[in-house]
């Protein structure tokens, strides 16, 4: 067994208690310690002179102890040790609280390095609770760049630094450099060991940069290679279905109450060509909210039906699945297609019946939530698998869906636009089609920022619009992940509005914890205009389509991501009415204001996504975990974009010259990828 995979308890001085603390910050194995990179650094190389000290600054000094310690007891449970020290420019008092052992550790005449905050009282200079090291161990804590780690209660930075130091000294030799030597030479990279040493304990700024560069490169290279391998598996190996050119899609297009935009026509043509080709389709359709992605899915499903195949379309929420089901069913009216809804709330006999009919092929189109992924959903002849709002699903879920058929064509749809280089990472395994045009006649949504105090005016504005026959959404503040807390906050807001400001209007409440039937009935009422205002959590964030609603009011908008606000805003502006988005910003912070300003200024999802990336970083933006990709420990997909480009070109080259990464040079990198993508291993294989 690999020594590095041993529990941290194997390390000297780490018992179960300390191991527990380490577990709390995600450190379980010895290897985890090596990969627990500092979150910041403190430069303690500069030794100052006492005469140059300024009040309040943090400084490093080298001093000699020049007098006996004095001990005070100002309170029963408090002791103070005070030691006089000096350098050639002046005197300083070092004081420690409740650390009596200092007396026996430091003696008159000792030379020590200290680090701490300077306090000037009158013309006396003091440093309280400084860190110190004896001159003979000089350069351990002071006189060098020290790492600052992410910590947990009862685990000090000092302690963790020592653990890291010990681990590097004793285990670094067991690590393996997975990057082939010729690439290291070509890019003039640090070796793995050099990089690890310098990321924890940088010799200087240059070494730190080289260390980081190497580790970022490695992380991105592994990620990109893994994704390319998945993609190859999808496209090269898989012979797909050849759907017939003969279909009724033109007939459906002519039945629509509107004309398709030229972008929609182009994208559907791309899909048609994929479907008719003998290769398996793996296509991403990217189009801003309201660009009309649903009809593209519907046309594709009709095409599959015309060739005698079943289709499935998966949506992230029950509300959206239900809405899709209703609109799709209406469109299929003239086509003899049996289309059914499947969510986890359809149970008992009804469910059994649906499952049986799917298996027999009597149901042609199934629309649903995650429920369609369940093992007991067996298709008779699945030809097309569609995921709507792909950014809400993981790579793995998409794969599971496609495994329900014999190489069905895959179509995924998303409104979250991303720069091209990043698309290659996140959707590295997909071809991309873009709907870059909104249907004609859409009015630009007017966006306003308001503070909490302006709510009265906002409400009277909403009232006016409702008098004119329109409807509104009010989205309640975003609270931590828990569904039940979200529900509670929606509930409270609903009760408040109902009994005060908006008591004369017909209000409805919607949140994720309601029963499916309740949700359905509320959405139906809202659609039919029996409810004026829908008070809701973010369950309405994606997909929901009620063209008569023209106001989107978002409470505490500063707590949402920009991409999310844009999605929410996309719930209005879907009809011919002038629509409004009102963002209540309760924060005074500059960043919050800047973010709200971006929303006010632009309706372009692409611009918004890029700003969001810049401000929040991609971790939060994409939620890599959701994508089922390995977590990035050091690389940042946005700020490390240049390294990403290099990693991409190296990845392409490696796979071209050695597709199965089986040469001696590449063996290690292959092993590492398999380990990293372990959880997705059903998707990674090298043959
Ligand atoms: P999204 O891309 O956000 O999923 P939808 O597919 O829900 O958008 O479409 C939004 C609305 O626009 C729907 O009411 C749909 O019927 C309508 N729509 C789609 N395409 C067109 C078009 N070419 N012209 C006019 N309206 C359209
Ligand atoms: Mg949609």
C-alpha cells in the first residue's frame, strides 16, 4: 500500500484527537497534508531595528535578552511575564500572558528572533505575546516567508506548520512526479518536489511563483486530459443512431404561432445533421434565457419519434418538468405522440403503469426530473436523451441518462454562457451550438435597484401594473442551502405581505418543500391569472414561463450570484409587455453596489456571466462539485486562463501521440487521472 495514503495518525505525535481536528479541515491522509496548500503567506524576512518601529505595526526583530524576567499577577487567574530586551538601537519589553513556562525557556543573554505587533506606550516600546525562536534555530519561524494555513478551532497555525514540515521532511520522497520529464524540461517547470517545498515554504517570491505555476499546470492538465478522454469515449467509439431525414418537424414549425428565429433554425439544422449521421450526437445548446431552447428540444424529440425511437427530457425542478410536460404535450397534439410526466411525486399505481408503458415502448416521450434516472426506468428503445438547464446537473447524471439507451443521441441545454476556453473544460466532451438571438419584438427588461426603504413605492408600482392586468413574482432572500429554512423564509414573507402592504391582492406561495400537487395547483393558478403575485423561493429560477407576468422583485438581491439574478430576471420579459426587474439591495458594500449596477446596465447574459466570474471566481460560479469534476485545489479557471491554454495544448498533444497514455513516460499521469476521476470512473476508460 502507498505510504502516502496512510492515515495522518501514522505521523509522529498525532493521536486520535489531533487527527480529528485535521479531519475537520479535510486532511485524512498523509498525502492530504502535502496538498493542504497555504491560503496566504507572511513575509518575515525583513528584520527591523527597534528604533525604526512604529506603533501598531507587525514586525520581526532580533534582540538579546538583557534583564531578569518579572512576573505580575493582576488577577487571580492571570499572570504576566515581562522580559526586557534590546538591539543596538534601543530597548523593548516582551510580555506574555499566562505563559509562565517562558521564564524557564529564555535566559539572560539569549539572542532570539521575535515576531509580533508593536505597542508604544509613552516612550516605552512593547510587544505582547510575540512568537519567538532562539537564534540557533534561526530562520524557522522568523526571517523567512511563513505559510498561513486554513485552520480550525484548537489547531494553531504554528502546530500545523510543524506537521507540514515534518511530513515534507519524511514523506516527500515517496511522492511521484507524474508529469513526463520532457514536458517539465520544455516548459521549464519545477519538479513536483521542488514545487511542493516552495508552495509551503517559499524561498522567495520567484520560487513561490514557479511552485504555483507548476502545481496549477499539473491540476489543469489532469483535468483537461480526463475530460478529453471522456469526450473521445463519447464520440469515437460510439456508433450512434441514424435518424431518418423523413420527419414531420417542418409541419410542426408551420403550426407554431411564431416564426423561428434564424438562430433557432441554424441550431436545429446542426442537431438534425448530428441526428442523421451515424455518429452519436453529443451537443450542447447554449442560449440566453428566453432565446427559445424548448422548441428546439421539442423538434428533436419529434424527429426521434418519426424514426421510431423514444425520447427523454430531464429538467432540474419539478415545476419546470411539469411546465415542459404541459407545453410539449400541447405542441404534440397533432402528432399522436404519447407523452408522459415522471417525477418522484408520481407514485403507486400510476407510476407502475408509466414504468410499464415506457418499457413496452407505448410512451414515446417522457419528461421528468431526476426521477427518470432511477434504475427501474427502462426504455424500450431510447433514441434521444435531453438535459435541460445542464448547469444544474453533474457530468455523471448526464452519463447515467445516456446509459438508459443503446448509445442514444445526447442533447444538453443551458442558459449559462461561458467563455470558450472554459467551455472546453466544463463541457469538454461536447460540441457546442449557440442561439445568439432573441425572438423579435421582445422589449428590453427595465432593471431598477432599490433600497429597503423604497419598498412602499415599489409595492404601489406593482399594484398599478396588476390593475392593468399583469402579474408579478416576488423572490425572497436567499438563505443557506437548507430547503426547510428557505421554505420558512418564503412563508414569513408571504404572511407579512398578505397581512399588510399587499393585502388587497391575490397572493400565492411557492417553495420547494410543498407537495407536488400543491405546487402544481399554485403554478396553474398563476398561469391562468387567478393569482396576482407569486411569492417564491428560487425554485422558479430556471425555465418557468408565464408571459403575462412582467415584474420580478428580488429581495436582498445582493446575496445572489449575478448569473442567478439574470436567470430570475429571465422569468419576465417573455411576452409583449414592458417588463421590470426590481432588485432590492440591502447592502452598503461597494462590491454589492457594483454588482447591482452591472445588472442594471446590461441584459446580456454573456457579459453578466463574465463579470460574475471575475467577481466571484469560478468555484462558486460553476460549483465544480455539481459538475462531478475533481475539485481544484490551487488552479483558478479564470485567473489561470493562460496556464489553462498551455495545459490544453499539451493535453491534445499527449493524447495524439499516445492515445491510451500507456507509454512509460505517460503511465504515471494516467494512473493519477484514474484516481482523480475515480468517482466518475464509469465514464473514464482508456480503450
Ligand atoms: P428558454 O431558452 O429560456 O428555455 P423558452 O424555450 O422557454 O426559452 O422560450 C421562451 C418563450 O419564447 C416561450 O414562451 C416560447 O414559446 C417563446 N418563443 C420561442 N421561440 C420563439 C420565437 N422564435 N418567436 C417568438 N416566441 C418564441
Ligand atoms: Mg428553458
